[in-house]
C-alpha cells in the first residue's frame, strides 16, 4: 500500500489522540458519579485515573523493540484495539476490580499509541515542518480532554454510557489509522543502546520535570469538576468550566515553545510559565472566579510542553536517544500513575475539595525544582553518569 499524504496521516493520528484524550479524562469527567457507585472514595478515583498510565511504565522501554519488530502500523492498531477493549471492560465492569483491569488494559494501549505516534511523526516530518507537525500531534490530546469534560456529563446519571462512548471513539479511530498508515518493513530489533557518560542525571531531571508537570495538569483536570461541584456548580457546568483548561492550552501549545526559543531564554520562559500556573491554582483555591483562573492556567501550560521535550533532545546524544526516550516515558508514566492517587488520598484525609488542587500546585513546585537542577547541570561540563 503506498504511503498517504503525510498531512492527512497526521490529521488521522490527531483523531486517534483526541480519542485517547477523551478516554483518559472520562473517569475524571464522570468522577462525581463514580464515587459511591463504582469506586468507594476519592483515593480510589485517583487510582482509577492514575492506573491508566501505570501500564506505560512497563511498555515504554520495550516499545522501541516492538515497533522495530512488528512495524508502526501493527503497533498503532494494537494500541487502539487495547484501548477499545479496555474501555468497554471498564464501562461494563460490575465492580472496582474489573474496572481497574479495564483501565490498565486501555492504558497499555494508550502507551503504545503515544510512542508509536511520536515515532511516526518523526519519520514523516523533518526540518521546518517538524515543529508544527509535533504541535498538531500534541494539541490533539487536550482537545480530547476538553471534549470529555464537555460531552460526557451530558450522559446524565448513567456513567456507563459515558464510559462506553469514550471506548467506542477509540474503536472508530482504528479503521482510520488502518487506512492511513501503510504496512512498513519489519525486522529483528536492534539491541538498545545505553546512556553515555554524563547523561544519566540530566535525563532524570528532565523526566522528573515532565512527570510532575503532566501530573499537575492531570490532577487539575481530574479533580476540578468535583471542586467546582463542591462550590455549588452543577455537574454539567463544572465540566464545562473545567474544559476551559484544555481549550486555553491550544493556542500556545504548538507555537509557545518556538516563540520562547526565538527569545533566547527557553528555560526562563518555562520557569515563569510554571510559576504562573502555581499562582493560578492558588488563586482558584482562594476564591478567584473559576473561569479566568482556569483559562490562565491553560494558557501558561502551553509553552512548557514543547520546551521540556526540546530539553530531552539536548541531554541525549543520537546514539542513546532510543534508550533514553524509553526511560523518559517510563518516568512520565510512573509519575502519572503515582501522583494522582496521592492527590485523591489528600482529598480523603483532609475532606477538603481543594486538597487535590493544592497537590497539583505542589507537583508544579517540584517541577520548578527539577528545572533548576537541570539548568545547573547544563551549565557544567558533562560528568560521568
């Protein structure tokens, strides 16, 4: 099968990632309905949110081998198939145990899809077209999150209908990618390289930065609807207002990093944006109007995404990139698996709806610390790792 137009393929990859964003956010968007029915408490809800990323910890490192052995197309389709099957299992689960299993299966599929999509874009785009193409790919996920926050509460009190809809979206994306991505060459996977001397600690700092930044974003989106409901908003209104984060991030997600690089101070811009995100969360908890605070958070969350991923390229050599990116994604998925349950536990212990929001602010503070440590490392000559 001849390759399709690369921009058309990118568009359909974006559709698949929108479906992934909807599925990821489905549990948070329906959280107030799930607590007391499918899950016992807020800590269990946080675990159900976070376990979606737990499979990625195991999948990230061997994903490169799987792509080399079976080809991009098969791994993309396998990822979507697992997301569909796991999502259906979650929607039909009679209890918490099967719900966790379904979420874990879907999360494993999403990890395969994430890594395969990134590789596919790198293979198909180069030079000046790479940055906007990556921006389009990254932007699809928050679009899916916003769609989930807006649309899934419309299911009313029937949370299973919302969960089933998020699974079927993944199934609809499967034939689209099957048509768009041709069968590629496959062969024995090359043995993974190791990190070069001096790359270990900087890679750890970038991984911690990316994990805590994304965990803060995920926790806010997962617990903001419940926070707003506790403030007196209806479930539908809370979802709509929370979705403003996902819409606000879109303008600067593809372009913010490029603008910061042009200014010549990308790390400073990244630090200022993250500090502003902390301020927006504190203002929300302090009683500021929710819509402006969440819009400010979303706008400021855009530039750091591409800047942090660019830092990954700075700390890894070409020879160690495949192995290093696998480690990076392993830390990313580990953070997303562990930190949201911690935020939910704080909600249960304190009985304060604002506790997860403050936890997200704490995660961003840790991200600022990791960024500062990385800046110090990059100023020094590389030492042996």
